[in-house]
């Protein structure tokens, strides 16, 4: 994950895919697991055309994070007992990602997830 240009992937690649799908669909949801989840969160911050996001495990690098800028409904799954160092990063997101008035749902899983 360290060699991927997260900013370009979210703002160009995913945005382009969402814009393409919007030509024939009313709504487009971006979803992903692990690295694709990190990109889903970044897209939720930077891709105004997306309508919602669903993501499971995986956090983008800290320098790209700004959960306050997310303006689309999200459902996010996090593991409470991860074996890596990612848990402290997502716990900081909880106040922003658990706002039902903004269409967001924050789910914490209790089983151990690999890092």
C-alpha cells in the first residue's frame, strides 16, 4: 500500500469510474475491502459525484485523512482487536463516522482481524 498514490487513485481513477457509471445510473456506491476500503474513504472525502460508501477494514495513510470532509452516507466496519497498529487510527474517526443524522453507521467487530 505504500507505493500507491492514494490521492490520484481516489480523485482521478475512482472519480472517473463514478462519473462513467452516473451516465447510466441514478446512484453510485463505492465500496471496498482493505486497500480498496481506504480508497472508498478517500473517495467519500473527494468525489462529490458518489452517493454512498461501504467499506470493510483498511485505513488510508494518515496524511490523507480528513473525516470531517465526508459528506456522503457511509457504513464502515472496523475490527476492535486488530493485530496491527491500525486500531488507534480508526478510533479517532468514530465521532465523525457514527452520525446517523448524516447517514453514517460505524460498526465495530469483536473478532481478531489480521493486519
